[in-house]
């Protein structure tokens, strides 16, 4: 059975050609470079030196993976039905692009297209009595270039999202500091701020407060559970900030 008689899906939609003439093998230059700065070394314990509890904390287990899979089933159903999924701290479609039926078919198409091109080029080189690894690499890259571009664009989107999230958290912290100073001037009350900003920053309550009030009593109950770790003096400011989020 020849390479061309293989059954590949979506071959009629292939966007690249695998009939590329083999070129003479070129010897690649290799070089070694050293960083001028001194690297910092961190000691990591061997797995044999860890207890079972520590191993369970470091590595995911089957239960963890099952929990992850069950958690994104409702989101995939929304995506399949074409429903809008709001990007929140609890729901996101990021990373689930290929979990839908259409996404899985598209990924399979990309894989088989690249494999077919490489196998065809390999057969061509074999018939010509040549071996050019660099040409095989170029053939694969030509078929997977659109995948690399898509991954790059997703990376840019993730970077912009993180930058905006950090800016939002910084603005929320600045607003809280302004509220503290205003209350102190008007009432003359000595406000303890030692744990307020740190706890809000760690728990990202500036966002969770908005989500808690937007998504119903269930979210509000969980939000109240998180508040039990904060000092009582912070309650007024958190609820005040929640009111601002609704405006």
C-alpha cells in the first residue's frame, strides 16, 4: 500500500502541497553560548524524599483530572449550542476550543494534513535515494504555520487580558485607599488598614464582590464565607465597593 492510498479525512481541503522537490542535505552550523549573568540554583527535593501527602499536593491525580473534566462540561454544552459564555473568574472558554465537536474535527484535520505531507515527502526522498531532515522540517512547518499563528494570537490575547486584570486590581486598590482617607477625614475615626489591602488583593475581592452580587444568592453565600477571614472593620468598605460595582 502506497502513501497516497492512505485514507485521510479532509484531504480535499488540504491547504498545502506535499510534492516538494527534495534538496541536497545541508550541514547545519552548531554553536554554544553562555549567559553572562550567574544563574540562581534552587534545590528541589527528589520524589523519593517526599511523603505521600506531599506527592499528592504536587502532582495531579485521577480524581483531580475527573473533577476538571466534569467542571467544564456545562461550558462546553453552552459553546455547542452557540450560547454566550461570559468571561468571569468562574467561567471561561479559554483552553476548551478543541473540546467541542467542531474543534476536535478541526484539530484532527490539522494533524492529519501535516502527517500526510511529511510522509509524502519522506517517500519522495526514499525514491530519490536521499535523506534531507531539514526539508522534512520545512514541509511540516509549511502545513502547521496557520496553527502557529493562531497560537501566537491566543498568547497575545492572554497577555492583554492579564495586563487589563492587573490594572483593574490596581485601580480597585487605589479606590479603596481613597475611601479610607475620605472616611478618616470626615469622621475622624482611626481606621486600621494593615490587613485590608493585603486581604483584598490576595482574594481579589474587588472582582468577586461584583460577581457575588451579579450571579445570585449562591454566589453571595460563598462570598460571605470568604469574608469571615477578614477583620470586622473591613466589612463596611467591601459592601460599599460592591454597591459601586452595581452602578
